[in-house]
C-alpha cells in the first residue's frame, strides 16, 4: 500500500535527506568550466580596471582648470599629444594643458576628469572647452568594477558564461569545481526491449531510458550506464547494487507500484535502504519511490513514460540543488496563455496537464490541453509545456489565463 | 552617424534577410541527436502499441459476458490461465471464460475489455465478476498512441528528450539533422589582451570572447575560432574574411561604433557587405552592426561586455530560429517580482535593466536593480535576470510587480 505524500512534503524530504553527499572535487581550466558548480570561493587579486580609464572620447583635464567653462566663456588648454589605447599615458596634465584620450584609454597623471570631445573645439594646438566637468566625470576609476578582495564567485554556485567572463577579467585560469553528478539508469519490465528491429506481440520498445537520459544530459548530469532488467528480483537487485557502485544516483523506471511484480520496494527493503517516499500525490506519477542507500539517492519512477517524465521534471531540480547546496534558487519561469477548454482535476491531488501553446488569429497566446491515456509518448512530445492545477481547486475553466511552464526548465 | 533602428525593426530585418542559409545536413544516430534540428519529416511505420494492451491488472473478457454483473448478481467465468508480460496471449476468450492479464499485457483474442482485479473475487478456477465493463474499457488499443503514418517530427524542429523517446518507440535509429551552426569570434581593441599573466597600464583582459562563446555553447552553437585583433584595418578585414570562410556566422565585439578606430562599418563596406543595421535603439547596446556578406550574417557587438551580452541575448534566438526556419517559437518565460527601487528610463529607447532576484523576509520575490557604469562585468555576473522597460514609458516605480527574464533564455 502507498502512504501517499504531497509534493511539498516530498520536496522537504529530499532537502532534509540528501544534503550530505560526498562530492568529487577537481580543478579545471576556467575556459572549460561552463555549467559546473564551483567548489571554492574566489576573491579577486586584481583591480578591474587596473588603472583609471576614460569612458568617452575626449580631453583629460584637471576639473579645476575648466570649472568656469561655458560656450560664452570657454577655457582654453594647450594640447599636449594623445594617449594611445593599450598604453600608459606619457604626459602629465597641468592646469593649462590637456591630452586627447580615447574611450578606454589611460587617464594621465594630473587629470581627474575627461571633457567629451563634443563639448570642445580644436584650434591648432589649442583645445577650447565649452563646458565644465565635475571631478571624476567620464572616468572609470581603478577597481570600480572589481576591486582587490571582491568576491567573484562563492562556493556552490553555477558557473555561467558571465562568471567565466568575470574570472577571466581578473586573470584566473583554473577553478575548483564539483564533478558533474552521475546516474545509473534501470528500465524494468519483461515486455521492454531495446534496439530490436522487429517486435513480437507483447513487446514494447524502451522509451524511458531515452527520455530520462536525454533530459538529464540537458541538466549536465552524466549517464554512466543504462540497463534493461526483466521483472526478476535477483537481477533487479544486482542492477541496483551495481548502480550504486558506479554512480551518485540510481534512477529506475517501472516496478515502483504495489503489484505482484513491482519489486522495487522489496529490493530496497532487502538492501536495508531507507525508504523515504512511496507514493506521491501527483497526477500523473503516483507510484514513485525515493530512498536513501549508502548515503545516495534512489529514485524509482513509474513505468509509464509520461508519468516518469513528469515526476523527474518535478523533483530533479530540487535533487540537484540540494546535493550541490545551491542557494537562492529562482522559481521556474512561465508564460501566460489563454486556456482553450475546461480542465477538470480532483481536489487533493496536484495535476500536471500538458498543453500545446500557439498564437491564435488575434495573435494571443493560447494553451490547448493535450489529453491522452497514461503513458502516451505521442501527445507528450507535442507539448510546449504544462500547467499546474493545485490540490485545492477542482479544475480550470476555458478562457482562464494560465501559467505555462516549459518542460525541462 | 548611426541611423538607429528599433528592436522590433531589427528583428524583422533579421527574419527577412537570413532565412536562406545553406545548411549542412547529416545523418546521425537518434541517440546522439539531442538539441539538433531535424532536416526531415518522420512518419511512423509502426503502431504503438502494436497490439491491444491492458492498462490495469485484471481479467480479459468479452464485455457481453459480464454486462449484467453486479455485486448482488455477479457473472461467473472460468479462469483459463494468465497472460505473461512480453508474450503473446495463448488462450482465446469465450463467453464463459477469462484470462488474467497484468498491466501492459497482451489482450487475448476474443476479449474486448478488462475487468479490474478489484472488481472480482477468485474461487479456485472461477472468477466472480462483480461489476460490468463497457467495450474496450481498460484497453489501450493497437496504434492508439502512435498509428502507422503518424507524423513524429517535422522538418525544422528541435529534437527534445521526448522526441527522442517517440522516435525510439517506433524503432527509428537514425535521423537527418542540420549540423550545429558555427561561429567565428573576433575581439577588437589595441588594449585587449588574452591569457596574459601581468597586465601593463592601459591593458585590459579580454572578456567578450569568453562570455559570448560560453553563452553560445549553451545554445548549441559551435565556436570554430576566436581571435583578438588590434585596431588595425587590414588585420581586422582579414579576420572577417577568414571568419566567413570558416563559419556560418561572424561575431565581432568592439569597433562597431562611429569613432576614429571603429573600423567595422568601413571594412564591411569595403568587402561589399550589405549593412542592414547600424545602431539599435536599445540600452545598453546602441552601437551594433548587422550585415549580410556572402549570404551569411555578420554581427558586430559593442565592445563593452555588458552591452555586448545584452545585444547578443536580445537577438540570438531570432537569428537561430530564422536560420533553421523554426516555427511556433514561444516567447521568453519570466517570473514576477516586486521592484525594490525606482528605475528611470528614457522614452523612445528600450531599456534592459539587470536585477538580482531574491526572497525577502515575507517570502516574496523581490527584484533589486543592479546599477553599474557601462561594461561592468561584476554587476552583470551577479544578476539573476533582467527587466525590460519599453520605449513608451519613463521608468518603473518601486513596488511595481515586474517581469524578470532569465539571462540566457
């Protein structure tokens, strides 16, 4: 019998039980670190910029020397050459001299502002300044982007393209990260066959190992191995043990319900695993098992492809974020669309309803529910996303504006 | 001088000018096809399931033989064995016999319904049926998920984990796809250095090639080469020509404005490229160039890392979808959060404002604008996402609920 848990209870159980993984650390090139999770804090040892820079094309000045400048009564300065990009300024600015500085160029000694070229005129070697500037105007001061000691990345943070840019900007070449999580996949069922040319009556091609493994690839989870096991207690048990030897997480599909040949529960019991969840209040996807074995997570998905996919989609982000201790996680983004037909639900059970989103003739986004018997892959692959009808309502009426979440986010 | 185009005009120009790319096709294993774009339609040559299946554990019957069954007056049938999972049913159902069928098992000849085991009792070799069933109740008919001739994937469609599952369910092993798009990257600027241990005054480490290349990696775009070029007309021109020889798209950062050493425009003119956009009404990011050369796209980004990143983020999806002819593209999803301080904007120019999103003490999502001078990588890498203030308003007040888009989506 199931002792059914709510989705929120299940999320709490995952958070409470899987934050003590022993993660493999490694040092890799920053250039190769995209989508890894940092295993260290990095503080900057450099200033960015590491010199005062002009942020406009113009003339470097001591702001005092042009503080009265107007169109009617301009200040006149002697032009003393120019600063070249990528090079240290050679001249020193005095109260009656200036130097041309391009955007990004080094602000010379003695200068503390830059007059934009648009606010000047040039007459031979004289620069006529028509507008005053305030101190440090048009200057990006040394260290104002990143100063020495600035935290560039904290431990347990996703390394994004922008983080890589920030690390490279301060000359960091290597970073300690956690290795990607690895998974051993098991598909169970006497009827399941894989890569077979011609099916016999009674046989079904494996779907789950392909949908699950490719879904996980997009989450940067490594699939170590993927096997099909008959409904055979001994073989299945051995596959589970091997999976835990090989990988951080074991994910099995099928066998997680309470029928005669649903061995998952009994195998986990026999192995002495701690069964944390057996049955979740989610439609589709009720027969789900979550267990802890040797401090690792076992995730038993329903055999039906749609159900397996939804359960994975619902809990995998929590699993990954918990294992890596990722904080400040954003909710899943959505788009809004107009529901086209009524969707009925049952109070007390959260429903995930697949929808196809498209534009109607008025260029409004509409959401068309895709109804299909449990496990139908064809409807699933048409879906743009899903809507969630929570436990406390009986459904949504047509023309309601609903939030559509993208599958896989 | 810029002839500034709006963002919407720019998007239309991309759509109108880059839908005639000559794409490289190749045939790959379905197992390796994740995130590729299909170059063919695939229709199913098989039914899924390819036999009538029970969707419950129960007894296969001719519905006529139990149509009067109730608790008070049950129908009694002779049990004639069981169907094994993965095997063809051996028995034939008659009006007074039944066979046990597990969930997913083959429905025997003569049967057209399955009575759930919960609605039966067993007495030796007799099954006592307490409830009637309708015709085809609890049966998933042959081809009801996918029938022969069903379109599984259309040309120019993203291959998702679910599409792979659907293709494998009908025994498809190979698929024709378009090769991933490739990019040659050019960073320009006399002050830019890469992988240098110690900077001289005036030098700045390259950021754009790392942020841009890693951003594109997450979009499954291949970086063929990435070079740094001084502000030298000849070298830059040669780099552009080489880029077009090597790759589908050339992306350059820097040199796209209208200053002395901004050579991008002149080089494209000299090469005879068709300059479609020079200057976009977007903040940050105005000095952007889009050109067509040899039927390929040149994308000239501003030199400032923040600006370059925003421009890329704003237009790359349109570029990719246009080149691959991907239809029915969803808008970018968002989350809603409460803006914490006023954000001012200028009417007539669309503003992209970085924000950091977090939960406050009341567990509400709040959006904190990150203000920074143009090009500051440190603020950028802290951002959870951005808000868009369109051309027609002067800004948003604090406490307004705003839509926050994730960077990179």
